């Protein structure tokens, strides 16, 4: 049975016999790379994209572009059996080029918290690591369930999530980070906007007057200093402006449980400030 047929069997969810050589996988997103390692299948990765920096072993894997632009010639030279892509992040044009080149592509959605465990289990099925991947998925689900239960009765508090400052970017209610904020008892003040990660004006942030500002730590060095001039805002007067770790808050991997805990702790501290 050919390798391509073996992968087709796996993609259809059927039991696959042993391969004649180790599986070769290319990942098209940093979080997918991390998920493969978390599922116990890191040895299958032969190519990945820029910013795939966790775990440390990922740094040694060959780069074939970034999450938006792929060097197809370099990718094909790796002779992958399977390419892992991200439906809401990998451009449709890239997917069409890959499939047009005869490559098998598996799409792994990671837009909601429940998708993390589902992606782990799917990678386990595709790579023959079902036991290890299943265990990682269960651990993540248990951690999230514990945090959800712990903060289920937390008082609601309004939150502005800042992804960048120039221009000022935030998230809407469909974004994974917004789901994290909600789990912790927060209310995203821009939840109703149609874009997943829209640019907003300073005036609109001031008008919505959030009780908390959460800023990712990868682009904004000192969010408290940045917002200090706007004393009309509750969050500025109360000092409830927090930097949260971008890697653990925004990457849909098992480490997201750490990010949820960090967000929940920030909102818990904010509630104390408003007593």
C-alpha cells in the first residue's frame, strides 16, 4: 500500500496498517507544530514555518516560509506525506497550490477552546499516537474545566483586549482570546464587531470605558504607561491594566491553560481593585 493511500485511510478515520518508512509531516503554523509535539509525534515533523519556537526541539526543524507565505519548492523537496494547515489562518490560495501539487492536506480548526483537544486527538489518529495524544487532550480538558468551575460565579467585569498599539487592534467575540476572557468572567467591550481582529479608534475605547485593559506582552512594552494619560477611563484610574503572555494566551495549544489562568488571575485582581 502506498504512503499516500495510507494517509488517505487515516484522513478518512479508518485503521491504517504500518508504513514502510517514518511519516513525514509539514506544519503550516506555530501552534500546529506545538500540537504535534504535544501529541507525542514531534519526530514526524520535517518542515514548519517561522515562529515555531516551542518546544525547543521545534527550533531545529527546517523552515519553509511563514503562516501566510509558503515556499512550495522547498516544501516539495521535503517529500511530506501530510501537510497540517489552519483553516482560519492558512490562505485559501496556499491550500489550493498544495493540493494542486498532489499533497495531502489535513485542516485542523483551532478557533475555540474545545478545538485544542479535538486537534490533539486528530493528530494522534493521523500519526499513530492516539494514547499519548488522548492523554494530552484529557489533561487540557480537565485544566479548562477546573478553571471554568473556579470562576463560574465571578462578578462580570468589562474588558478591552489590546493586541497592538499602532494601529490599535482588538478582538471580537468570536476570537479565542475573547472566549478565554468570558470563561474568567470578563465581558469583551468590542465583542459585537464583525471582524475577528479589528482596528479600533482611541475614541471608541474611551467611550466604552472598560474596567480592565488586557494587553499582550509581545508588542506593547509598558501598557500602563501608554494608557496613563487617559485618566477618564476606569481602568486607568483603578490601575487595572495588565500584560498577559501572548504565547500562552493566543496559541491554541495545551499551554493555553496557563494563559487562561493568567487572564483569570488578572481579572480577579481587578475585581479587588473595584471593591
